[in-house]
């Protein structure tokens, strides 16, 4: 199976990795990260990506229009440690991903009457979001984001092998109300009070996101993603044009989507990803999604993938223990590290399942307040 150039674990390192409070034993130097970024996309994408396409609607020869990002910013470029997240990569510049035809098919699925009526959510930080409609009402969208070629592209850019977090998070859509055109300098360094956000300051619930632009941006100004660097400065990444995307390690970087002006619609599709390996630590929370989700689907799919990952780790550990017993030994530090990791993982996970009657629908302002508070204390 193909693996990305920057990866943290292999199975054989697992027991050793367990001794780390963070399941993240390798620490790539900035030079190693840069060298990994330079390695050929073509070579990587041509490799066996280790999974099957899920259907026949998405055809890469027609629907993929990938062009390598011109630049990928590392966590260290933004003033964070290379190991603060699950990858040393922070964010890509916008890159072409899907053909016009593909985006138009996606738009048809998202804008269909059933999806608009049954899957729309509103919150105090975003006016309209569409969630949880795939695969039932979004077969093409579902196939696209599950396609091995798309996963290979996401993984190569992110510097870690990725899969969609869960089906429920495939194709989340943000729709913004048109604003008025204003004089606007997209190159200026901004202060936090300067510009209006369509989604306020926050960190995502999941490690990586890919944000795809689904609207024509010809007359659009604004619409960038603002990132707060490790030193507290604000950096803006240009908004993508139709069919283009940005990959961001959003769980570990405070960010906000800035309002676009130009009197036109702005529809973006956000698909969330997690490391494919169950041996890489999972800092997933549900804080930004719980109030805008069908909790039965969200909770069911969250516990399902977490149990699958735990099952895989337990099987590996069981094999290690049996092998050790055959050799007449017992590795106590390894057993304790394993148990510590599982206890921590399940304890954290337990806190994410909040009884439905205690979840305030559409209330996300507190999540933004926490991000704002972090600015003052870090
Ligand atoms: Fe976000």
C-alpha cells in the first residue's frame, strides 16, 4: 500500500510510540519537511493508493482537474511546532481539484429540493449550512471524496495518509448571503476587528479539512481564510476559485472564513479528514458540529470509527503480548503504555457524547469565544 512521504508511524513502531504521551514519535526537521514537499506529486499519485473506488459516477478522467498547489505552508512557517498537530503541514495555497462538470454535478446534488429542505442548519456563527445528506442524496459527492485518487491528493498535500473522518462529514456546505462590494485590499495584513467573518474564529473539530469553492468567484472580493499564527499575527490565505480547494490542518490553527463581497452567492464545500492510521493520536472533538448535526448519525458514526481503530490497536497489542509470552517474557512498560493510551483515548471520547437534550441547537458562539480567549493567553 502506498504511504505518503511524511508519515509518523508504522506498526512496528507502535509499542515504542505508546511510550510517548502524544502518539507521534517522529519529529521531522524543517529541512526534511521541505524535501518531502518537493517530492514528485506525479510519482506519488501514480502509486497504488490501497483502496477501491466506491462507485462509477465519479470518473477521474472527466472529473478530476488537479494541479499541484504552488506553495504549501508548514506549521513552522506559521510559528507552530512541527509536532503540534498530526502533520508538519499547516495549509496549502488554493489548487485546482475538480473539473467544471464535476462541480456542477455537486451543485445539483447540494441545491436539490430534498437536500435544501431536510439537511439545512443555521447557527449563531454561520447563516446556512447543509450537512449529512451523503450518500443518500449526494452519491456523486460521496464517491468523489471517497475516491482513492482524491484521498491520495489530500494525503500528499497534508503530509499524512488521510481518510474522510466519517461519512456524515462528507460534503458539509457553507452558503453565504451576498454582501455589498467595498474597497478592499486583499494583501493588507488585517486586524481581527477589521473584517467581517462569515464563520468566526475557531479551531475545527477534526484534524484536516479540504475547502472546495463551488461558486464562480470572478467578481468576488474577500472570501479569504484568516489564520492566526503561533506569534499572534494574522495571515490570510487567498480564497479558492470555482473548482479549486485549500487543505488546512484546522484542528490546530485558529482560523476564520472572511466574508466575500460582490453581490453574489458563495458556496463552499468542506470535507473533514483524519489520519488513516489508528496509531496516530486522534484529537477529534465534536464541539463545532454537535449543535448543527443529526446526533444519532454523528454519534453513531463517531463511535463506529473509534471502535474500529481501537479494535485494530487491540489486535496488534494482543499479537505482541502473545508473541512475548511465547518467548517467555512480559513487557510491562509496553502494556502500561498501551493501557494509558486507550484510557486517555476513551476518556476524551466519552466527553464528546453529550445527551441530546443538553445540546443547544445552533449555538456555536462559545466555541469562537474560546478561540478569541486563546489569543489573549497564549
Ligand atoms: Fe474551520
